[in-house]
C-alpha cells in the first residue's frame, strides 16, 4: 500500500467518525447491540477463565492434582438404577487409614478428617465457639499447613491421645492477640489442652468446601484424642484424604484403593472416591459450557447489532445519495465510494467493540475486587481481561462491520452520477 492509500484510509476513518458524531442518537442505538455482544464475549471468557484459574490454584494448596478424597454415602445406586440404603452404615475407622497407607503402594500419605460440631474454647476470660477438627500427622503435608508458631503433631502424641492442640489463625488472634500461644492451656468443653502450635491464615472458599469448616476458625486435635475425650470408642469420621506419588499414578492409586475395598467390604460401591484432577476437569467443563451458552447469546446480540448497523448504513446511503453523485461526477471511483461506506460501518462496530471491552474490564475487575474483599478474603481472585478475549472482541467487531457494511457500500458504489444527482 502506497502513501496515498494510507492517507485515503485515514480520511475515510475521519469521515466515518464525523458521521458517527453527527448522528449521535442514531449512532447510540446502532452501537447498543455491538456493545452488548462484545461485552458478553469478553466477560464470559474472562470470568470463566478466572474461575478455572482460581480453583486450580486453590487445589494446589491440597497437594495439587495428586489428591484423592474418599467419603461414605448413606445411599447407593444399584445396577438397575434403584437407590438403596448403604449396607455399610458406618464411616471410616482409624485402621482404614493405616491399612490404606500400608497396602496401597501408590499412596504416599493418608489422613483421616473428623469434624465435630462447634465447641466452646476458653482462655482466661475469653471464650467463643469454634470448629473442632480431628486429624493425623499426615494432614500437615497433605493440606500444606504452614506453622505461624510452634509445631504440628508428632506420632507419639497420636498414639497416646495427648491433650494437645493446634490453633487456626483466627482462633489464635481471638484468644491470644498477637502473642505466641505455644505452651498455654485452653479449655475445650471444660477439658484442658496444651497449645503446641498455630497455623498461618488458610481461609479460602475452596478450603471451606473441602474441609467442611472455616480453617482459620478451627482447633485441631489428634483423632485419637477426639475419640478419647469427645466421641468415646466409636471413633469414625466423614472422609479420608490421600496423595499419590505423582499425577500419573493417581489412577493406579484409585485402583489399589478399590481393590482393598472389595476385599474388605465385599464391594467398592459402598464408599465414594474423587480426585482433585477430576474436580478440576469438572470445573473446566462446566465453565466451558457456561462460556458456550453466553457465547451463543453474544452471537445473537452481535447479529442483531450487525443488522442494525446495516440498516443505519442503508439510511446513510439514502441520505447522502446526492453527495455520492457529486463525488462520482468529479471523478471518484466506485471502489472509493464502496470503501468509504465500508470504513464507516467498521468505525461504528470498532467503537462499539471498544466500549464493550471497556465496560467488560470494569465488570471483571470489579467482580475480582468484590470476590477478594467480601468472599474469599485472604486469597486473591485472578480477575483479568484475557488478551485473547480482547483480541477476539476487536476481530469480531471488524468482521461484523465488514459484513454489515458490505451491502450498503455496494449499493452506494453502484449508483450512477446521473441517477444520484437526480435523487430527491
């Protein structure tokens, strides 16, 4: 393209912009469909990717994509589709965890997870109800605990049901302020326990979902200690968490667990099993479906916006017929006329795309701020407008402009000077 051609394109863009400004109300109505369509495209792509990124980053705090979790179901589905009560009425025993760790070679660590109802925790004149969670030594590695003060449990404390506890971050700040709680005694339902450590803040939405409680507002005890002082000999819990050596060995680990269940319970259908990788795939699939649905709505909106742009351009051609005739009479070529009106349509759609992308950025970043501030708090919601979404928005805007301007620009280019000048 020569220098003259570049100048010609610039002039056509200027004329298109002036036409947009000159007919403000009509231009606004024309832009609405384009703005809304581009807005939906950018928001749906960005938010769905943000959800996926957040969930994946959260799962990394649960040993990444090697985590396996198991739980007991009170009802099971038979081969004929009927739901019947589970003949295995109880949850897992402590022995189930150790047996799994010993007999499943692909399992590196396993822990039980025994949540209790809220209990009153006292220190001095301060007291409040907190969650109580029974756990094992391996919990620290599986859930990537980071110690703020002190240490995690040792095996001898499990074996002897010691009266020791680890405090969640908020429990520590509520009861002890900013001081080190290690060595202090707290009372849980009037039973005395010695604090051996406290955790850094882990209060995230996914943590709450997986662990069943707000981790920062939890007091952690050895599972045998929970059984001794709060549950008696019927020491069972809702879930077992385990990790495989690597992502490639997760399937093998699951097969080993199911083989153990068949040998021990007569069937592997009495308990449920899932993995963090499956959860991530499920999340990705559902966010992708939502994106497709919103993308379909955006496509319909863009089609409507494109039709509106085409109609406005036809009106513009009709209003400027004499101008077209005059330009042709003094030497303008049909391609020049065609290109001018095509550029005007593209300018309208690009401007709509720019507004739609700008609004989408405000909404996506606003949603990120709201999620970080009010919902997940101590984590950061990865709210960013995806570059590919913005590029797609401008590409789609240009394409809609070309398609919407094609027929009106051809109609303008095919007018003869005599016909155009005689038009009233």
